[in-house]
């Protein structure tokens, strides 16, 4: 299995631009998670899905952030408009039931 | 509220020395616990997990951890550290009552000196 796949690995954009991060979970996993990692705040859960349905989005910082999971093999995290304080590493993780989460390699986002 | 504390931000050990990384949690339910490792520029990799049963669990790369309910701790140990163990280590806690959410500690950066 290829593991959790994220794209792009690096993204540099200018303030005000739309950013879309993509994730392909491990086949057969029914949970998908989006995390953000920064030096100041550590690893934060933004949102998670179960069977493609958002279960908890209480970690989404504000309305500029949105996430979708149109099918079991794809999810997106969108930031519109982006701001410099959104610069971070964004991780996608997936799991099968209440078991360990498998993390992708992350997307390093820099907003200038 | 659920919380996870890793009291040591940085730890430096000599290669070949033993290692213990501390993790304490505060949870209003029966927890399940994990240790993950993150190398620079990489995602998090699972080292070991505890759900139930034997409170001493073995993981990959020679790591082990012991769940002590009375102390609300889940410390990670390794008898002999290798230079390749230098990384950041995260403790994470979840509970069935809270769905599939995990709360992560702030991490401990391990430096190994030769």
C-alpha cells in the first residue's frame, strides 16, 4: 500500500490567493483527519470525516477554511483567502475504525 | 477537558544510553494511547499503541511503553539509543467516548550525541 498521499508537498502562495490541499487516504480506511502543525500551536486537529461525512469541524480556524470528502478516496482542504498566519504544515491522516492513524508526509504551506 | 502533557521539550542522551520520555494525560474516560515519531520533514510514524490488556507494550525500533493508570502516565522507553533515534516524539491520547479524536502532546525533541 502506498500509504496516505498528499499533494502538493510544498506550496508557496501570496496572501489573498486560494489554496487547495489534497489527500488520498489508505484504501479501506473509513476515517480521514486533517491536522495543522506549527511551532507555536503544535499539532491541531482541524476536521475529521467518517465514511465521507464530516463529524467534527470544531478545529477549523474560521470560515476561510473548508474541507470536503466527495468519495472514500479523496479529500480536499481549501483556504480562501489565504493569510500569512496560515503558513504551516498540513497533515492528512486516515484510520480504520478506532485504531491508529496513519499520517501522510504533509504539505508545507507558505503564504507570503 | 482532555489534555496530554509531555514535560520535556528537549532531551539529549548519549548514544548507547537508555531513554525515557514522559507522557501524562488528563482524561475523563478510559484512554487509549499512542506514541508517534516524526523525523524532520516527515509525517508521523506510529511507534506503539495501548488499547487494553498488558500494560507494557512493545513497539517498533526497540521501543516500549508502560501504561500506569494510577499515575495517568504512558512513558516511552528504550534501553539503548541509536543516533538514528534523533527525532521528535509525540504522545497521543484518545477515548471511545470522544469518537476517534486524538489529543497530541506538544512533543519532545530527542537529540543523540555520539
